[in-house]
């Protein structure tokens, strides 16, 4: 699983993060049998409380539950819980198009992997480096084969950063902006997955972009009909906001405009959350410099595995 080209500092950082998690007090130590079960709406408070123990790393699942509930077609998958024989949750996972796993024990990771092996439409598996590696070790023998693996860095901003100059025009996108947003977002997806959603699922992709706009999650700067900046709020919780799809028009890159746009967006986000985070591909050094210059700090290392299409 590990890339042979992974820089030593990143490997050391990931292992240190793993050791911290292994020492966390919420990990059960007794050797108890466990079982995975589908979650229903009656489990909502319990699951959100469980995820809140590690809000930075569980924001995507928590955001989906807050937006859609535990049972919804908009989740594009099914939420499962893994309990031990004492009734205690040891893990929560979303198994589906995007498979996300928060397993606090190896036995929970194994149970979720067995469930995921039976899911026919999984597109990707994403999570912290060591957690994905552990999950993959259980999943790979009977699961779908890997098509592509990407390593990503989790950056976090804990306080707004002042930027020189005023920013005009930052606003929530409207449905009329859809034609400007769709090709940009599709391009960003293709850069990561090597598949363009406008080729594989054009109607569904456009519908999801439009839904996010109508939910007030897409921020833009549009000038004279040209899109200059775009960012998507994928998950919105009181503890963490997770951004994705951040894009700055090539015509203004290198001018400092992107940093000003990002600073203004984050100031807006901090009116309702404690921290802002996002993932950046390990190989995108230009983006690393951009986010560091915008005040973001490296917090963890993630893996994303794209699976062969069924």
C-alpha cells in the first residue's frame, strides 16, 4: 500500500499520528466479539457523539449526517456501526460510492472491510494513511481491485488570517452560476480520479453541483461573466468546516489574489465554526505553498484508493 516514493518526514509524521491514536483513552482494550449493523435514525445522537471525539478526522461523515440524516440516498451509501458484545461502538463507517471508515479497533476495521466487500458500487476508499492501510489489508483479497492510489495531506486553519487589500464580490453561488461551476469542478475531480464525471455520470454530477449550490455551500467570485474563484463547503459542523474544490482562475494566479480570496472565505467560515480544513494531493507542491502562506498547518496524512469500476 505505501508508496515507495513517500518522503521520510511524512512517513514519520503518519506513524507518530498513529501512535497517538493507539494511545487514546477511548480505545477498548478487552478482547470482545464485535458485529457490524446498519444504522438508523434512532442512532443519530449516539453516532454524532462518537464522531465528535475526533472532529477533524470525522467531519465528512458528521457533515453528511447533519445534512441528510443517517439514512438518505444523498449519502450515496449506507452507514454502519460496529459494536462489541457490551454494546459499545468501536467504529462507524459509510460504505458506498465514497467509503469512509472511523474504526477505533482493528476488529472494527475488519468487520467494515467484510461489509464493503459486498458493496458493488464503491468508487473510492478514503481516510488516514494507517487506517486505510489496515482496512485495505482486510478488504483486498475479496474486494474490488485498486485502480489508483493517491496520498493527500490534511491542512487545518485554526484562526482567520488577515490579507492585504479588500476582496469584492465573494458570494454564495446561485443556480444561474451552474454552467460556470460544473466544468471547473469536473476538471478538479478528473485531476484526482483520472475520470471525468461529465463522461461517466453527467446528469448525476450536474444535479449534485446544483444541490450543493441550493444548500448554500458553493462560494464564488464572478467578474464580467468570468469565474475567478470557487470553493465548496463539503461538510459544515460547529467544530470543523471541510472545504474542497478550491479553484483560482489561471488569469489571477501568482498575483496574490488567491490568498486574499481564501482569507476572506475563511473569515466568513469562522463566524460559525472553530476550524477549517482541506486535503491537498501530496504531489501538488504549489498548492502546499499556497495554503501554508494562507495560514494552514499540516495535521495528518491521508490515502485515497480509487477502485476499478464494476
